C-alpha cells in the first residue's frame, strides 16, 4: 500500500515537496514506535518507499534532510522556510514510553535546539505531526500524555514568532485548536483521506496560512466543502481572531465538526459548550476549568442542530501546501 501511495504522489505531484509523517498505524504493533532504534526507521523507509520522498537522508549527521533515531526530521523547503516533521506516536498514551520517559527519543530536546537555530537565522518554521496536541471533547477519553503535551505546547509558546503553523491529522475530524495564552497560532487538524464511513477529505493550505479550503471527494463531483475565509470571514491563523469568529458562529463550527466525526449525534447546549471548550484549550486541566467558568460564554438555550451531518472515519491524511513561488 505504501509503495502504491508513494508512486501516485510522485506521479501526480512531480515537482512538489512531500513530507512523510509517521502515524500510530504505520508500525506493527500499532501505537508504538521505538525511541532510539534507527534500524527500525531505516527498514520502514526502505520497505514502504517513503525513503524516496525524503532526499539526502541520513540518521545522525549529514547535509539536507536529517532523520533522527526517533523517526522525526527537518528539511528546508526554501532558504527561509524550514519544515519540521515530528513523530507524535512518541507522546501518545498507548505508547508505554510516553508515560515512562520525560522526553522519548530526545525529540523535544532536538526540537528546541532546531527552533533556536531557525530563530537565530530568521527562518520561518512549519511543524507537521500526525497526532495533535490537545484532547478530545470528552475529557475522560484522552490520547496524549499530559506531561509530554505540555512540553510541546511550552516549546510552541517560546518560539511563537518562529513557528508559523502546526498541521495535524489523527482525529478524523475537521477541527482546530488554540489557546492564545499559550501559542498565538491555530493548530489545525484535517479530516482523513479514507472513505470507510464517508467522503475522503483533502485540505489545501495557502502558503501564508491566511486561509484553508476543505475538499471532500464525493461521487457527484462537488468537491469543495468550505473554506475558512468564507465560513468565518477570517484570513489569518491567529488563534484569538479565529476563536472569536467561531464563538460567533458556533452552530456552523459544530456542523462542520460533526460532518467529520465517527458517529451521528444530536448536540445540545452542553455538547456545544464542550466542543467549544475543547477547541479553546490545549490541556485537560484547562478544559475542565474553562467548562466550569465559561458556561455562559455561548447563548445556546435554543441551539439548532440537525443530525443529518454524516460523520467520517479514516486512517490517513494528506496535507498539501501551496507555495507562492517567484
């Protein structure tokens, strides 16, 4: 499967930078990648064909793309733009290393060093990771180590002006997260590419992250579902601006969120507040506090919601960055 997907991508996007990102179902057993075994990652890159997408690859040193023993790497898209691809499986709870180590695979140590170097050289950074930081609207069902997630968010806050955006998948939802007090940008999560329970989704981000367009691959050919600028009248990825717009259009957000979830649901006032608070916070502790203190933030006594929105589930995601080349 991996080789077929790789061949399709390179055939149809021959002049495009493609950045493979490890997910929680790319290894056997799932939800696990070793923290310090370069041979495992070398074998996966060779057997999957993904190695063909990462040029000039080495494991500990070298020029060009550098693959670390923990499966994360960085590569220059241009002289001023650096892409960092993280192995988020190292911080999810099913991976026992997430609870037994303070920094599995030294990923955060490396990330901090890489961002310091980028900042010193006035480079802009985009971060790609399969599993997003944050949590599910149901705070009792968590997928991230709170300790490791906090480390990641603290690093984002420290390099707020260097990291232009964070792009994720995993949740099988059309969603985004943000807490302006911790990191000024929105963290995006795109819906999946599979069609297990609905239409596959492909998202296109503009280079300056002022907008995104969400596509669903339907049988009738009407592929564009919505764009951020048209839905919320927002052309920035600054969290405070977008979150304020969502608060004013909460019914629309929940409808779009539901369109890419795994079950059909009727969303009442409590449900709406829960979804809003999960989007507005990045840690379970902040979520609980926000739920308790902001029960009046949404006026939803007669909240309208139709359960007609079909939910999507899937196993993969494709992020396409459109660059403004000169």
